[in-house]
C-alpha cells in the first residue's frame, strides 16, 4: 500500500488560532483581511464551520486536526498529562512523545513527501517526530525554541526565537497588541523565508497571535470596537496573499472560536462550599525540581497580568527541558481541574463530584469522559467534562462564586476554508469536525490511503483506500527509541 504514488501537490495549511467566521466577517466589514474576503466573495474558497474538540482547548484540538482522530485515540486532552495514583494525582506538561497517533506530516513522510511544520502545538521534543523529510520549528509551548534539522537554526531562528512566547496575553492592552502585531510580522517573514528557500510538498503553519490578541479583549471579540487586534489578522492576510501563487492547495483552519460572556462560574468555590477537596492549577503551588515556591507567593504573582508574565518567564528560564518530565503531585485532592471543563477525580469520587456540579449555577451539562471520547487511551480519559451555559466561561478561583466581569472564552465554532482544483466538493460539509482534515488532505488531495481507523469524514461514493499507518509509525518510534514517558 505504501507503494502508492501521491499526487504532486504543494499544500499549505494556515492555522489561525481562535478565529471564527463571525469575527472574520466583522473584519471584512471594517476593511481588514481584504485578500481573504476576495477569495470568499469570488467563490474561490469553500468554507465551513469547524467544530472543536470538547472542551475547545488548544492542544487536543490542534492534535485532532493533525491526526484525524478524536482525543480518545491520540491521547491529548488538555495541556497536561494526568496520572491517577492511590494517594492522589501526578501532573506534568504534555509533549509530542505523549501523542499516540501519527500526524499528517509523519504519514506523508512515509511517501517521501517533504513537510515544513511551524508552531504546531506539541511539537517538542523535535527529535520525537517520525519524519525524515521534515523541517520543524518548535511551538510556543516548547521549553526551548529551535529548528529541526538544527543546522537551520543559525539562518532562521532569529525569526522565531522571541516570537513563540505566550507571555503577552493581555489583549486589551495597546502596548501588548502592538507587540503582538510586531511578533506576527516577524514570524510571517520567517515563515515566508523558509517556504521560499526550501523544497517542500506540505506545510502546516499556526499563527498563535490571533488567539493571544483576543484573550482579555471583549470589545474586539464582541464586535463593539475593532482595535489593534485586527492588525494581527491583517498580517496573516498579507502572508496568504504573498504565498498563494506558489502553492496548489490552501487550507485555512482554527482550533476553536472566541466569544464573550458576562460572568464566569468559579467551580472551585462551589467545591469548597459543598465539601469537595479540590484544586485547580491556577491555585496550585509550583515545584521546580527540589525547590518549592510557596503558594502564597504564587498567588501574589498571579494577581496581575504583568506579574503572571514574569512568573512564566521565570519558570521557563529555570525549568527549560526539565519541564516536560517534571511531575507535580496533588495528594490531598479528591478532584483536580487542570483546565476549564476538565476534571479528574479520585477513585470512588466521580459520582459525588458530578452531583455537586449539577448544583452549581450556569452549568448546562456534565458528561463522563467515555461519553465524549472513544479509543485506546480510555484509561487516561478525564473523569468529567463540564459544559457551561455560556461557552467555556469557567473560572478556576476558589475565593468567590463568580468572576463578575465580561471576559472572553473559547467557543466550539472554528473555521475551515479550502481552495483546491483537485478536491471533490463532497469532502466539505456545512459542519465539520477537527478530525475531518487529515482524510481530506491524504485521500482527497494527495490521493493516498487514509488512516484505517480515522474518525474523519470521507465521501461514500469515492473509492477510498485505507492503511494502518499507526502500526508502522509505532514500529518506527520504537526503532528510534521513542517510548511513551511513564506517568
């Protein structure tokens, strides 16, 4: 099956983290993103709503986009990997090693297709990719920003070294927005240089500045005021305009959307009120190796955006590569919340915690992990998934019941856009899922077998072949000495 010959195409995937059609159309009306507006109005682009993973968090969503399967198969549910022990929980940052399913650039590498991957979440460590024909630039979550192969660092790393640092999340600040625009410009320049000076068949580029520009920026997200965040999107529009003539197929995607909510419900507050011993990662103490930063100091640093930014930089400089393997223990908690909507419980406590959640205001639904996910990673599923009334307006503070201010939160509706003269339009539905992208690229554009157990959609009428890439990929990982980390 791997003897199949792929269609010779140059395919570019442009990721705009957090973008939604609602926001993009407001930008079109305001005179921004003129090239993308032209592509849509001239009907050169097919568009759809791309529904995120549940909850709509960055790591699982981008991983589903890149693998073609739900989190239950690729094993990434949020930013951390959680292990449940008899005495409590262990947590560490998730990495590329934790992904249990091949991503699209690794699949294409089996056919000797060359890929360029830039800022795709969970790219670190770079050596863990089963991709002999790839150029990979580490994503913003990586403790070390570098390029693989490392011989390219000297020529290109200055474009990305300072860009991929998420320490300026204050989207409403004019200074921070100005900084994000500049970062996006430098990043786009580096991407163009790599694309124009390298040989490649497939490229996957993720712009994170769009997401960062909308956090804490409710005026922009609600549409009341178009501020400098629009200029971040304009940088991407100019990038697409410049590169479009050099490619055959263009795909535009986002991992989730954004919306505003008038207030957020602080679940930890109600856990305390109803007697559940819980901890959210916003309230957790920080340990680095054998050094413990007291909780009172961590809470003080988290009181302001600037201090939180300082804490991120401090931890990044101290931890570096050790961050991916460093474990943090939570021994007294009956439940932990590593992120909005994700809850892990001690054995025997899931039913108790679920009943408490049902008593909390503004909670629309509570699901068991197995109600949402399916696949081989079932022993790692979160115990409970919480769906609030207003998108993902979930607070993680325990000192008050609500955050009584309008804020921005992730929403389920992202974007999908396609320009291709080879794709059958039956591949694109009005509503798509994150795992629909890989079979479209592999089968629809390159004419290759699609992953044998993909969760993605493909048209019934077409003769689509399948192949077990996962088995071949696992063998290649073992041969390279890449094993899943313990815990």
